């Protein structure tokens, strides 16, 4: 029981910090997205493509979380990211709002349209930590099995978008797009879907268009 | 600081229970393996193939952990598992020794050669929880990226074996077997490797042979 009490306290502290982050970003009309998935679903690959496509039109900052290494941050800088902040958790299985709060003062919010947070690859724990984002964007790759939304419901319940990635590998397993969508909608009827292949480029245009539109909506709501 | 103290206490309780499990299994000459990986790396597929191949020669019990659903347990029963125990964590991101202790009395250790525990799909948290196993068997699929041992070092450091699975998909990404082995050996120089495809059957024979030999070694050490 003691453990549960302490966890609740930690989460409540996290929620306060997340609310402050959300307010700071909203007051600047900055859209913020928290990318979550299993390790290797393609979060960094999708963000590389997103940067390459949108970096001339939008002012984007990225926080790249990992348990160890700054590999993802290095890839995002190479892809054109001008404001990339590596966040090495040193063992922790998720990002929390304090980690984001600590980085936020380094980001020029007056000159920002979009803040992207790439969470640790983990389909369980990051679901419980609000980072002050507008939306969680979940990824699932077509090699992971279409039952994952049912087996890890927390993450899919708290996400607004599900990107089904690596569609170029459809047919190499029994993964079925219709079934994964049906399973995901059982958990969260409001999920919006994209189907992408970062390898062939299929479906990326629709993703870029939606993302650009969401940035404008956020800017205009300010 | 308070949170750290409590976590230490929880881990110490876990270690005591894990030691008791280890002793109970050892006194019966039962080999116990804890399978760990990202979601969708193919733990259940490898175990389906393992059951189908060894169920006539070895007495095997399986504990199938998941955050939600008994899908994996159902698959293992369908694959010939006669003593399959579903373990739904209901949100928790890892199995712990208490969960295993609670199931152990239901297992007939006098008539058992091998206990297989399939952990929750999570490359971070299960690394910290000893379940009383002889070895952790980590899986990585060839679609996950060969940098994963460097990014999630805890799991690879604490595993004895790394199964590189889905080798039929080599060539569909830049995943390189030599590089993943090199990265894994940087973290843990004692890792033993297998390369398998549960789809084509490639490499499974070597895995079955090694596993049967390990069961015999454990039995004879009793």
C-alpha cells in the first residue's frame, strides 16, 4: 500500500508540472506532440521524414528521449533539426514532466510552432506520464502484431493518433491493418489513423498535411 | 529521495522471493528461463515452435505474462502446452517474483524439466526484477534496429542469451546482424547468440538443441 501512495504523490507532482508546461506552450500557440511506441517502431524515422518535409515551413523543436545514447538526437540533427535536445534518462523507462520543464527554458517559445517530444521506446510506462503535450501520437509497426492495442490498452486509450508504420512490410507476417484498427478502436473510438512507410514514403504526405493543419489550428486558437 | 528508498525496499523483497523460487526449482532440477523483449519481437512465436518441437521429450510449464489479455497463453495451449498459466498484470509493466511465487504451488515440480516465463513486452522495466530464473533470454527482431542493445543496455547486460529473430526479414531494413552482435557484446561480452526465423524455421534446430542440452545439464546438477 505504501508504494501505491508514493506513486500517487509522484504522479500528482507530475500533473502539476505538466499543467504548467501546457499553459506555457498554449500561451505561445505552440502545438506539442508526445511520440510513444515500442522500441523500433520507427518514431525517429518518422520524425526524420517530418523534419525533412516541414523544416522550411515550420519552426520545430525536438526533445529526443532515450534510456541511453544520443543516437536519436544525432539522427534528428542530421535530418535538419535546428533545435534538438537529447534527453538521456539513464535507466528510467519513461519521460516525466520535470525532465521537460528543465529543458523548456532553453527553447525559444516566441519563435516556435511545434514542439515534438520523442519518448522512450516503451508501450507501457510512458502512458502514465502527462508531459504537457496536446496529443500523444502512438506508432505501431506492421511487424509487431495486430493484437498490441488489446494487450497494451493504456497507451492506445491515451493517444489521439495511431500511425501504422512500416506498411512496406505488410504481407511478411499475418499483421492485418483492418484488424489492428478494429482492435485499437475497441480501446479508443476517437483514434485517428495514418498508414505510413518511411522506407517507400507511402502515406507520409497525408501525415505532413494533417500535422501542418494542426499547427495552424493551434496557432489560430491563441 | 523517498521514492528511491521505497523502490529499494520493494526490490529487496523481490530478491528474497526470487531466491526462494530459485531454490525450489533447483532442488527439483528444473531449468527456468525468463523471456524478455520489446512487444512484438516474437517471444510467443518462438515458444510456440519450442513447444511443438520439445513437448514430447520434456515436461514444460509456461507462465505467460501480459499487461492485458490471455492471448499468449491461449496460443501456447494451442501449440501443445499442457501446463500454461496466464498472468495478467492489469497495468504493471513487468512481472515480479511475488507473481511467480503465487503460481508456483500450482505447478507439479516433481514432474517438470523446464519452467518458461514469458515476461511483459518491455525492454526496460523487466530487467530490474529477478524472477528466480536461471537465465534471462532476450529477443530482438530484425525490424527493431541494431542499436537497441546500446539504447537499452540494462536488459542486454542481465541476459545470458540473445535470440535475433525474424531473420527472414533481413534486407528489408538497414538492420545488420554483425552490428547488433557487436553492439550487444559491448554491453555483455558473455552473451550467446541464436539467429532464428519462426516463419521459415531457419536456426530453430540450433536453439532446440541448446535448450535440450541446458535442461540436461540442470537435471544432472541436481
